């Protein structure tokens, strides 16, 4: 949603340092040295962040497709095993804001490199966890390490890419997330069927090593970053300013609610498919995540959807698609379940790309903190969705998980409708500095 499409104020209080003369020169119409399709460096940047996105989601959700095997290995329930996912996403949510503050001081590129390196090293230790408790603890450390990457990547793109190309550039990064989530789950599913879940996690670690190397050698030097100081009071003012912006609050809520649906569905789907009436083996269950390819397409196409339907229209389409997929997945036919997953995945990734790019466009200052707050809400939604989805599945089967997802979808609709009302009310009020220009 653009500011104009929601009627919310775009006046963001922030305490970030003023841009340098070089950076300021690029914010006006000239801005010719920013990256855009066809210009030198854009392809390298896109490929590097795509690889980072692959590594991030492959590592972050590496145990999700393995939950039935982890449960069997440690004698754990679905809810207990789900903490191997929720601990990682929860730790990421808690650490993303302080690490984004460090990126304001030391640089986006440097923070992304450090985060990816630490997460990869921990990923090589995860397969050797001696107990479920140790596995959960290592996964929490891994999630905390990854926290420096998503928000820094969004801020890097907002600073280095021309505004007209921003949605498409972020869409490519999100597409890397979907490829990472898909490849990690497929890889772990088949390797776990052949050699066990520990070997599967080791393979994900090696995949992440390769992606980290690509990122390190391909990412262009930041040209428009201005270092700031590590000032807790300034950080608090910046965060407070973002949280005071009604538009940003709505975008954070939308990200959290979308991810609640996604986290619930993909945490529980493995348990459903290995049970009657499907009785699928672990390798086939892992291959179900091929539907992530749909997310790659829908996130990369988010820019075109916004251009045609507007941001609110694109969000309504994403919500409708997700809800239709949830309802369709209730059927006991495998084809219907797969089609439902396709729709859920397409709707989620389109909605996420639209909401996350809107955060970067709205926050003209303190972008790393604005993106960090979005990522924090997003991954808290993932953590809550994974845990609550498993609890709902234990209490009411797949219908319980779907009910949770539909409640979250209803929340997205309510937030978006509220934005529409605010837009209409804004048009009826006299235009002031703090009102939206429609």
C-alpha cells in the first residue's frame, strides 16, 4: 500500500543521520547513479540478494519439513517439535531491531555478511544436536544470527535502487526466500528418507555455505549509505516515530497476519500428509514444497499487480487467494490439498512483497528500523502461527489449523478496510502537512 492508497500520515519521526551530499543528490529526480534494471551492478546486486534470500529461508525453516521425523526421533509431540521452527523465527523477531541499529552504524552490506556467516556456521553444528532441547537452543541462536539480514537487505535496496524499481527488486529478494524455503524442504525430505533427518540438516548447511560465498563475492559496495552513531535515545525516537505512523502500524499487522497463516499451514502440513488418508513417505512430503515456485512467481510479479490494481487492490487479491486455498485444502483428495497449497503460497508471497515494499517506500528516514519492525512483526507471526497451528491441529485436526488461518485472513481484511476508510476520511479533511496527498 502506498501512502496515497491508505490515507495514513506519511510524516515519520526518525533520528537517523542526515544523508551525505552524494546520497542527497540521488534522492531527487536526477538520482542517476542508483541501481535499476539495465544499469551496471543491478544484476550482480539482484543475484547476490537472491542467494542471501535462498540461504535465509533454507536455514530458518530447515526443520519444518522434518518435524514428523524429529518427533519420532525424540518422542516429541507436534507442538514440542514445532519449537525447532518457532524458536528460530522468534529469536529472529526479537533480535532484528537491535541488529538493524548496528547496520545503521557499520553498514548494511557488512551486517548482512556477518549475519549470514554466523548463521551458516551454526547451521553446520545443528545436525549434531544431542537432544531436542539442544536442537531448539541451536535453532534459536541461528535465528538470532539471521536477524541482521532481512531488515538490512530491505534498507540496502531502498538506498541503492531507484524508487520505481524498488518493488521489483524487493520482489526478487522475496523470490529468493521462496526458492530457499522450497529447496531446503525438498532437499531435507528426500535426504531424511534415505539417511535420516540429521544428514538432511547437514545438506542444508552446505547449501547455505555455497549461497553465502555467492553473496560475499557478488554484492556491490553500498554507495548511498551514511553511517550513524549508536545512540539508544535516538534509536528509541526513531522506533517511536515509526510506531506512531498509522500506515506503518497497519503494514506491520498485515505482515504478521499473513505470516501467521503461512507458518501454521506449513508447520502442520507434514503431519497431515504422513497420516491417513494420504500416508505419504517423508521424501514425497518434502516434494510438496515445490509449490514454493508459485511464491517465486507471485512475489516477483507483485510490482505489476500494484501497477494494475493499486496496493490495496493487490492486497485484496492476495487475501482472497489465500482464503480460497485454505478452504480448498479441507478436502481429503490430494489434488485438492495441493491446489489449496498453491493458492495459499501465491497469496502469501504476493501480500508479503506488497506490504514489505510499502514499508521501505513509506519510511524516508530510519529505513533499517522501519524494515526491522516489519520483520519483527512478520517473524513473530511465523512463530505464533507455527506453535498455534500445531496446537490447533492437535485439538481439531486440519480443520482447526484452517480455522486459525481464516481468522488471520479476516484480520488482514479488517486492517485493509480500515485503511480504505482512513483514505476516504482523509479526502474529506483539508490537506495539511500531516495528511495524505491523494
